[in-house]
C-alpha cells in the first residue's frame, strides 16, 4: 500500500490518504479548524467545471450526497452506472469507487454534491461512530438504498436548502454559521432518509458487527489491529482488507475514530486533564493525544475544548 500524500482533490475539502493495491486513490476529509466538516459544490455542465471532483477513478472515506437539479447523464459507482435525472438523490457511502468522467462529458446537467463526515450532525456526533451505519439519519447510505426521487413539488425546497448551505459555508466563521450548517444538513439528511426504502436501516454485516463489538469492548485499552483480528480468529491483513471493502475504512481507522469520538466527548463534558483523557481512551499519554488530535482536527485538544464551551 502506498504512503499517504498531501495532494488536495478539487471540489471538496479532501486529501489523498492512500492508494489501494489496484492504484485507486482514497481521499479522506480534510478538517479545517473552526469549520464544519461539510463541503457543498454545485456542478453545472454548462459552466467552468472548476468544482468537479477528480475525473479519475477514486474512493473516499467520507459520505457524499448528490442531488440532481436538472439535466441528464450518468456516472459510475463500483462499476455500476448510476443515471442522473432531475429530482434524483444519490448517496455514495465511503469506500465505493467513483468514476465521474461521464459527468464532464454531459452537455446539460446541474447537480449539487454534499460531502461530509457524520460528526457534522449533532445527532450523529453524540453516538459511537460504530453505530453510524445503522442510524436512521443515514438510511439513504444503507446498502439496500442509495437512491431516491424527490417529488416535483419538493424540488425547489431541496435546491433552496443546498443553496443556503453553500452560502453559509462560504463564510463559516460568521456568527451562528456552524449551527445553521448543522441544521440544514440535518434537514437534508432527514428528507433523504424519508426517500429511502423502509428496510434501508437493514441488518448489519455479521462480521463487521463482530469487529465493531470487539472495538467497543476494548478501545479504552492499548489494543491493536492484531489484537482485534486474533480475538475474532482472523489474520490482521485479511480482516483489515475485508473491513475496508465493506465499510470504506480500514480497521485501524475505526479504532482511531472510536477513540477520538470518546476524546471529544470527554473534552466537551468534563474538565479532566489530557493525561487522564489519554489513559481512558487507549492513547499512550497527553503528548501523543495532542499530536494525534491536532493532526486530525487541526487544533489542540485544549483549544477545541475552549471553542466548544465558548460556542
């Protein structure tokens, strides 16, 4: 596997994290200090195309929701052609391979793309990341769903939400922008979830569920990928590959995500010193916690704590 790069992909706040064995680049969301982890791009096939994502095959480890305002066309996800028609909503879960080269070739299409991480939504930030896959707000991203059609009378409302979301994100530091962004994104996700089939909250993958249960039970200790794999009777390499294929993230990333979610909760809800927070979340010490937190969120834990309380 190739080492991570700092290449920034156009159209979203994302960075090239790694390359898969077949050469497919995988992008991760690039958190910016004080900015909600949400990006909105309006694609217009008659415009300049400056906002289009990479035209090569790629994957990402965040969520993407596409709403088609007008026009026709298609793009490819995991080798399957997805049509673009007015009023359609497409949910692209993490890990799926996208090819948008066909979009650029279209003569007439206007669509919105919303890229985000689940912790941008208060209702999702408050729960374990291991439960995101079955959360009702993300029903559109379930394996059995992925697509929906907005009724014609509701399409102007969708366009309005996304235009307002884009406007707020253009100046994310102004008063109340974070709250407005969270509210608008929640509204969009609720509307999308209502378009999903009733069974979309589907049964979790049994192996992934076992992996997540093991992480939940042990993440506060100094566990490794090897520890989780041995507990379930798999080799680390095999389990990492399977988890990445089925969830869009490798096993280590899920362990880290669970730890960092708990770190943020403790910073927000307690006054415990960083050394104690580190010890209770499976991290080595305060110095290591500060380094990992700053790399991931762009600010130190103490500044993040102050910002949360000031807000």
